[in-house]
């Protein structure tokens, strides 16, 4: 990807032959396996250990704070992935960006369990350093290139939001949550509006040059990281409980669910996302849309992993509504994201996606009165039904080509 010669950094041409993800990028992804397990552990504690977390307002606020941390992690990963898909990842400035993000992400992961108390400042400073240094390094490496102004605008916005992150870390928890949420909102809105800064203008995302297939591959790899985290959580949960029948069934159903999630993702939209990006009229637009899609699916996978741990620990007990929201809501969120991915790749959505989500929602009421392992079984069966329907539709037919609507 791009030129490795000395001199100023240059964006990769949109039609360039894509390069595979580098070992450094894959190494960077490994940090997020750890960080996502910390997210799941924090949510699990919110739902089980603190008084009042089983129901009511405490559950909502705890889940909201955990989601805030997950969104911050995603922002660091996505910003780094877009950077390595727009510039040659073998160049020293790019490797510096990735290594800095790697170290900061690791510190954020370490800080997650107490991110709204003792380690708030660690989390905030690590996040701000990761986000500010990336555009600063690139603005220097780009020299007089026209994209340099974009990086300067990004640095300004991240510096402004960084004040909210660091100030919030030094204040009470309620104020911290408000300031961190405001900082994330500023960053997410700025990204979608072309990073506008008074006096410096804004840019049009559709005109950005990216190595589309490289970016698509990075999304696929992060999905596998999140899916791998669900298996890790299930394995850790089963290894600490008695090896009795109920626990064994819950563990087996968790593994079956993860397999179905993988199968549904790769058949077939997830497999040819790169082809769809390359065929799109505006590759950067579909790249941005796919980012939101994968974020939704990753949130669904994180919730599913939390559900695994809850049910493996308490397989034969009736579970409260917040627990059921993890067990069935996780797969439902994944399916909603997967339906959006199908639209991005093919310009249509299979009815089985929405039927399955409707079944999961309808089943939630009676499942409140049954053992938790039954809820896990229902989720696994619904996902298996979709996997079978996808396989039957593809059987004997030529592979469907990408037809993105963008």
C-alpha cells in the first residue's frame, strides 16, 4: 500500500491494490481482546454484585457507563483502522500512531473496572493521548499535502473534547459521566460532519481516499476479536463453576451460539464486504456506514458474552429482566447490525433477520418465568434457524455479487 520511500506521507490511491493487515495491526487488535473482557467483567459485576443492580435505575446507569467506555474503545480502534487504510502502514509515522494507540488502549483496558472512580484519570489521559497524537503526527508527516488541514482540524476537536475528558475524570461520578458523554458526542458528530472548525473549514467524507478492501478486512478482524471474546468469557465462566449438568448445558449452548453468530456474519455479506466497498460509488461513505454497523454488532456480541457468564453461573434459576436483556438482546442487536450489513453489501435485507428479532422479543415475556438456560437455548435455536435459511438460499445458486446502494 502506497510508497515506502522517504519523504512526506501520501494517501493511498483509491484504486490501489490493497495490502493485507500488518502484523503490527494484528498485534494492536490483541489488546482489544483484553479490553473487551474487561468490559464484560464490569457489566457482569454491575448486574450481579452491587446491591440494587438486579433491577431498576441502578442497572440502567451501570449499563450506560459501561457502554460509554466501550464507545471510547471503539473510537480509538476505528480511528487507527481508518488511518492505516488511508496511508501506508509500513511508514514510520503510521507505525508510531499504531504503537501509541496500542499502549493507550492497553491502559484504558486496565482502567476499565474502576474507570468511574480511582482510575478515571488514567482512562481519560490514555484516551486523549491516543486521539490527539494521531492527527498531530499525521499533520507533520503529510507536510504541505491538502489533507494536512483535515488533520489539524481533527487535532483541534480532539484537544477541545480532551478538556472534557480530563476535567470529568477529576470531578464527581455524575458530572464525569455527563462530561464524557458530551465529549464523545462532540467527536462522533464532528466525524460525521467532516471535522468542521471555524476558520479552517470542513471536508466531505465521500471524497476521502481509502484502501477500501483493507478497511473492510480490518472490520472483519475486529468482529473476530469481539467474537473471540465471547468464547473467552464462556470458557472462563465455565472453568470456575461446578461441572454439573446445568452448567454444562449452558456452556454448550454458549459455544453453539458463538458458532451461529460466526456463520451468520460470513454468509455472505460479511465475506465480501471488501468487494462491496470497492464497487461503491463513494467507498468512504460505505466505510463510514460499515463502521456504525460493526459497532452495533460488537455491542450485541458484548451483551451476548455477558449473557453467557450470567447463565453459566445460574443456569437453572429464573433470571431477572436485565439478565434476559443480555441473553436475548445481544443476539437481537447483532441481527439488527447484520441486517444493516446486508443492505450495505446487497442493497436489500432478508426477511429472516426481522422475523428472528421479532421472535426474540416475543419470547422474552414467557422466558422470564423459566430457567435461564432455556432463554439461551431459544437464542441459539433462532440463530440456527437463520443460518439454515441462509444456507438453503445459497445452495445450488451462483455466489451473489456485491451490489452496494452507495
